[in-house]
DNA sequence: GATGATTTGTACGTATGTATA
DNA sequence: ATATACATACGTACAAATCAT
C-alpha cells in the first residue's frame, strides 16, 4: 500500500493530471470550497495544492481572485511550442550520441511496432505510443534534469495538443517524421537527429495552435474570467 | 504604493531571493515556526510559500519532515549546468537571428564597457554585469517563454556559481568568451553564437562544480539532514 | 522498542478584499 | 456610487506523524 503522502500533494497530482489530460480545460476557474467539499477535505490542503500548481505554471493565481487553469495567448502558445521543439531537439542530439547498443535496438523496435498502430488508424493508441516515444528519447539524453525539464514543458503544452492526431493523414506523417529521428539516432548523427526532431515538433505546433485557436473559449485572446488586463502573478518570472 | 500581493507571495519572493543569492545555503533546513515568528505571520502563509518554492524546484519537501533548500548531488549539478548551457546556447542562436540593429549595437556597447570592469578586477561588479549580459541575450531570443525558462533554470543553478569569478584569471577569460558570443551575434551567425555560448557556460560548469564540491557540507554527497535515502517528493517529476 | 517532545498536516473561524446589484 | 454578497487570505486549534530519549 503505497497510499501515502499528504492530502495537498495528492490533490496536486490529481489536478495536474486533469489539467494535462484536458479534463480541466484551460481558462476553467478552480473553486477552493467546491474542490474541498468534492474531495472531502478542508480548504487548507486545496490552497496548498494551488500554490504548488502555480509554481509549476499549470494554473495562474491572482490575489483575492482565485485560480484558473493556465490559458496562454496564441503568441505565448507558439513560444511554448518553440521551446518544446528546442528542448526535444537537444534530447534527440544527446540521445544520438549517448545511447547504448541495446537502447538503440529497443527504440528501433518500438518505432517499427508503431507502424502497426498507424495502419489500424487507432488515434488513441498512437497518441499513447507517441508519448512513450518522446519519453524514450528524453531518457536517452542521459540527463535526468533535462528529462524533467522536457516533461515539465510538455505538461504545460499537452493541454493544447490533445487532438493533434485528428487531422487527416497526421498519423502517417508523424510516423514518417519519427522515422527521420530514429534513423539519425541509429547512425549516431546528432546534428541530423536534432534537426529532424525540431522539424517534427514544429509540425505539431502548426496543427495544434490552429486547432486551439478555432476552439478558444471567448472571443478575445484573453481568458474571459479576467476581464481587465491586470497582469497575473507569474511565479516563474 | 505597490505594496500589494499576499504575505505568502512576498515571503516566497523573499526566500527565493535569499536562496539564489546564497544567503540561504543549499541544505539549510527551513523552519515553519521560526520563519512565521521572524516575519510576524502565522504558519499558514509560510506553508503556502514552501509549496510554491517546491513547485519551482528551489526547495525540497518531504511529508512530515519539513523543507530544505535544494542540494543536488554532484551528478545532478553537472546535469543542471548542461541544461543551462543548452538553453543559453539556444537563446544565443535565436538572438543572432532575431535581434534588431539597435539591439545589436546596445549589446556591443555593454560588452565593450565591461572591459573596463575587467581591467579594475572588480569581481562583484563583473558578476553583476554578467547577469545583465545573459539577461540581454535571453530577451533577445524574442521568446518570453524561453526567457522565463532560462531564468528559472538559472535560478536553480545560481546558488552554486556564486564564487566563480574568484578563480584567478576567470574575469578576463570570461570576457574573451563573451566576445566570441557577441561577435557571432553581431554578424548574425546563429550556429557560431550557439557554439560559443555553449562553450562559455561549459567553462563555468567546471569552475563551479569543483568549487562546490570542495565546500560541500557533510561528508557524503547527500544532505546531512536526510540521513536515510528515502526519495524526496519531486514536484516536477 | 516504547514514550514524550517537537514539528508537520488538517480543520475551521474570522477578517479583508473583490465582484455584483 | 454604495451596499451587499461572496471568495479568498490569514490565524488559531487540534490531530497525526516524526524524532529524541
């Protein structure tokens, strides 16, 4: 029974999961009292979970005005994807240099198997594999801090790419892009792996940003819950 | 009067500043009650500040065991510096491509002026300029999210490079490395700027890691306050 | 290994600031 | 514009876990 830790920490993980999975849409207001009653706890651990989430950038908090799930502007989303691309490209370059023989064979194996998923057109399944694929490359960088940084950025970007594989033909082109990355890594070509990964993430950017813009809640590019332009408290300034 | 915000937020900023400046040494235990009495507040805002700091990775928190200023292992420090190098290198490449004419002239100007500081041997002054120099390049990437990411990583690394300029001759060699970066940026050579910046940060790594290792508190490479090897709760896993 | 002291985690009440009529 | 309603921020009390003996 590894049911340990504190209420605040468990709630934080729970909310983070819901935000990343898209269950809690960006812009959604999080109510202390409602969450406290819903999860059967007092408001204290809820507030502590909020602070931790704000520190991670998953929510934005303004004094006396509550907490909303982070809803970046279009400009900022593009910036986030650019950072994602650069970090993943770095991971790919280091992976190409540092992976061991068995690790390379494992990556190739996983990549080959994913072709089966592409053929069935299973978008859900491919999304899951895609997560694994990128995780493998994070780890292959042999730098756990880089790995964590990559995952932290991905967490903040994921809410906005939930549906990227709904775009027609995206599955097979994603696989083709993966192939470029994998081949470069297999032959130990760091520069090529970096370039291929950067190009791959760039494609996701276009698909995702456009998709989100079409479905953006509210007319203006600002969260509808914050009518004025008072800047939010940025805990990672 | 911009004396606003909450007690928890102000305390968070205060502690973050003290951690980054080295006033609060890595491994130092933070006591809820002591801080509360010292700052004239109750434990509640202190605990909320702790959660936010943990979310940023500046402190580590373990259930029922309190909070200590983050004290990475040597391995992890090297990883952090590698990430710092990669992110700063990315900033430099983008800066070389994206800076406007006036911005380039401003960078050149600041760089030239720093030569005066080098000549006087004013380590304090050069450290301050160095911060500005890197900040300029973060901003010049024209990506505010990248800028914030770079600063977030730097915040976590800074406690371990306080004294880098104490090493003899480090001032002028740092200036020479800056020169490589500046010249590459001025001629718009992204690849060269990236390489020069990566090399520059790499040098800081060696100086800093060695310095910290010599002054590391406690014999083993683990914080002396955590005698067992129970893993800390990583809020940015 | 048990017990008391200390510290952290949670509940709840009240005050203060924000939004709404 | 003022007052009222409401959510958040903070303080205090208590419970639970850790540590020191």
